[in-house]
């Protein structure tokens, strides 16, 4: 498959963005190709299109499957596996947030909780104990907030995100702006 210059730019940038987020470049580029292209592709087609070794494509597809970002599909009359990703950006966002929370965030919360009940924790300086407790409290609050955000429908979440600064003003208790009176 020949890529347009737009597709090529999108895929290259997605790969660069992925490396900035700690994701292997090829993994991110394969995901970008599937997302941009919008239809299932088999591994050989992915390999040829991105000019990447077939073994690298296989490894990358397994990684994407482990992240629940790619699923295997079949084509009638073809024995090969085809791979596709969701075309819904909100579904992708939710999947990435859930997976990162499960892999990175939750283990940290568990560790902080374990530290608090560890018998040796009482021997730590009081200020260190306070920092650990405050970090756990902060992370639990952030985790509860993110869970609530993930429960929102995409349209509600989008409205919430667009509210931005007005939410800050409301939470701070800023008075509403005074309208100029007509004289």
C-alpha cells in the first residue's frame, strides 16, 4: 500500500509522540497506520507499508494487543490474521488511560498503602511519613476523579473538558462577572 504524504506525516509524528510517552516507535507507527487507514490490515501489509521487519511487526502487534489497542479479525477466504484498532478517538483515550492506570498508577498506590502499614514505617522521620501519606491521599483522590471521568459518556466528557477555566472559577468561588448596565 502506498502512503499519501498526509498519512506518512501522521504516522511519523505518531511514532515520535509515542517515543516521548515511552512507547516503542514501531508500536506507535503501526497503531497510527491502522487508525489512519481505518480498515483491518494483515501483518505483511503493515510490514511492507512501513518498511519494517516482519518480526518487528509481530512483536509490535502483540504489544498493541496487550494494551487492548488492537484486535485480531478475519477476512472471508483468507487464512491470515488481520489487525484493526478502534476508530473512535474517545474509546482509544479511555483504553490508554485505563491501561496506563492499571500498569503504572495502581501499583504505586498499592505500594504507598503497603508502606503505611509496614512496621518499619513508624521508624521513619515524621516529615517523611507525612509526605508518604499525602502522596497516597493525592493519588487516591486523582484515581477516584479519573474513574469518574472515564464513566462519563464521550459527549459529556467533551463538554466537561471544554468548560476548562469556567470550572476553575466555579470551584474557587469567583463571583460571576458583572454585566455593564445600559444607561
